[in-house]
């Protein structure tokens, strides 16, 4: 392999990382839907010629560790020598290596002097991809009801896009083509930036040096990961977390993890996790890898370690086939973020035994996918947002208030953006939930609530969430966070909905979704009085809660 001097390696490796970040910015700024443009539910990465992730934009942790593996399903059918200028690869099938149908992956080869030297990759959560209901089919009982399935396939920009067959097929199967097709174009724009930047580096420094830098960056991340793992005591540590239910009346559902640290490597085994269910809570294995790796990287390592396939080399993830975390086809998987969030919680609980100073308490840690839709005179209008809640507290910090969960990292959509795009509802309330945080020496993050006044008949609500009966557990004596709720106020009466539900709305209804808080860390009696007073002044806690903080 070509040897690089330290200066060349620094320039090339940081250039590749910068290119991936530029792709992420391009993806978000080119987007049409609020779910991508405002919430930033997408990701971008650069892969080497073998399909290993080299650098990734810091957007969605759920995509960490999975993009390179998802690409392999495409590469198996379409190796580099079969590709020509203008080709790109597409996949969203969870049972061919993908995550869930709404996450569509595009891979554009980077050609230099006729050879593929890498790939530019992007993924976006698309507002609507068909299926049984607009935006979100809460009642799906198999994958086919969740939307259009795209197996690993090769398409060509000139032939199949810009009015070509593949683009027309997608457009014909979505309810909001302006937003959805615009977001597909944003993915192509992001990938084009990645292709251009790697080609520029290859022309300036030569292909051999670019390849060497890509390999060296992965090796560097591996060394740093192994060093961090080696600093943790060897042993097998166990964790468990619970889903409220399966949305069909059964539960709670356990997710169990055994984390074995041996020298500079880790094995995470989810044996003992609940079997797959009939609802959409099942998680494809690619998502489980991302959840486990994201938790371990976040807890055990420094944030300056670049995330790439080198980071994954020391980590092995196992989940029983037919379980909630590795279901059999064609189980529905749309709400897989709830299950993998509990996988994240179980791994973190195990980490708390091995390295207590590095762990955090449970947050609300639930992706609440909330969808309002309406078929008006001009066609479908679909609003979809993913919420978080309160974050878990750590040894030296309170949990963050009203943020997305650790695996999602999406932003809350501004009310102004919703007013601009949607006429069939308006937001009437948006606030932190007083007393929703878990108590402790460090308190958990506060949850929040949003209320939507429905302006027309015929609107629909569909959502999935969790911890409506369960709570985010505290750590080392910390208290639990509050549970979540969703209710529809109709004619003065509150109609309380389940954590996974759908509901037909009418004009005048007010829908309020309330997200829970994070667990606290350490004994509440150890919290400084000044911090309790600050939270009281900020409205995070009530006077009664402040007076009984240690009680």
C-alpha cells in the first residue's frame, strides 16, 4: 500500500471527513419536506471501493454502522466492474440489509479514469412511500402494508431519472410527490457533492494516496476504539429494558443484552429478548448493529474518534433470529426505533456495571413518530415529525430538556415551518412539562408537550410511541422520569389514546402529545440547593416538587 507522510495523511483524511459533512449540509438544505429540511432525518457518508464507510456526516446515530453493511447487499448484485457513468444503486428493503422502508439509500459510484474508487451514499426518511395509510400505517401487520419495497437495484440517471421509469414509478406510489421526489433529488445532490470532492482529491493527489488515506482513517478509528475498550475491565455485564407493549394488547416486552469485554474487543448478545411481534415494533438487524455500536461509542470513547467501519471492527453484535431484534420476513418494522432504543438502554445498563462513570440514566428514549394527514381538494397533505423527550442525567450533568433520543438526533420542527406548509391544523401550545424530570443529584431532562387544533373535517392521526405506562429509570439512586400521554380533546371531553394508535379527527379537535422526562443520576439529597432553585425559577419543577426534592 502507498505510504503517506503525516502531513499528507492529515490533509487527505480531513478532506474526506469535510466532504462527508458537506454532503450532509447539502442534503438538508436541498430538502423539501419538514422531516428532512427541518428535523434533519437523513444522513450522508463516503465509502471506499470495497463499500466500507470511511467518513460520515454527524446527523443520525441510527445510521452509524449500517450504511456500509446495507451497501453490501447492492454490491453483491452489482459489483464495481458492472457499473458505468450515471449508474447509482438503491435499496430500502429491511430484509435485504436495510432499516425500514421510509429510509431509502442511494449509492453513487465515484469514477476516476474509468475505475470505481469509492461511493457517495445518502439516506433520507421519506414523508410517504405508499402503504396502507398516509405517512404512517399504524395498523400494518406485514411489510407490504408499510409501503413500496425497493430491493437492491441499479438505476441510471439519464435513463431512469429525469422523467425515466424509476422516477415515474416512485412518483406514482407516493401521496405527496412534491415533497418526496424533492427529497430524492436532495439525496442525489448530496451524493454528487461527495463524488465531486473525491474526484478532486484523486486528481490532485493521485488515486493511490486517496485509497491509502481512506484505509488509514479506518485503521486510526480502530486503534482508538480498541484502546478505549481495553481500558474497561474484562467481564460479561448484563442489561435489560422494557417496551410497554406490542400495540396489540401484549406486554411488557423485554430486551436483554449481555455485553462481554475481552481485551480490546466487545461482543453484544441480545439472547433472551422477546420474540418478534405482529405489529411494527420489530427491528431489522442493521438497526440493532447501529444501536449497539452507537451506545458503546458514545459511552466508552472520545467524540473526536471519526466514525467509520474501523470503529466497528472491535465490536460483534448478535441477535436471535425470530426475535424482536432480528425478525423473520415479512414482519413489519416501521417502528423499529422503539425496540432499538430499548436495546440502547440495555447496553447502557450493562456499561454502567463495567464503567459507572461513563454511563447515563435512561432518557425517555422513545422515538415518537407523530403523523397528521388530510386529503384536501389539491390532494394529500401529510405532516410527520419524530419527537424525543427528556434525556438521561450523567455523573456530571443534568439531562437535556426536550431533545430527540440518542439514536435519532432529529430537531424539533419550528412552528413557523408548520404554519408555512400546512393549513389543516395549527399549533396552539408548545411547552416543557413541569415536574416531568427524574430527581437525582443530577436531574433528568424535562419532557414537553405540543397541542394541535384541527381546522377541517376528515383529518387523520397516526402515531407510535412508548413509555406511556413505563418510565425512564434513574441510575445510582436517581428517580424515574414521567410517562408520556396522547389525548384528543373533543367537545370538552378528553379521549386518551394508546401509545401506538390511530384516530379519525374532526374540525375543532385538539390533539395533545406529551413526551416523558429522563431519569436522574445519583441520590436526590445530594443535589445542590442552588440547582433546585434554578429549576424552580425556570419552571422545570414546581414549588411542591422543590420542597420535596429529596423525599
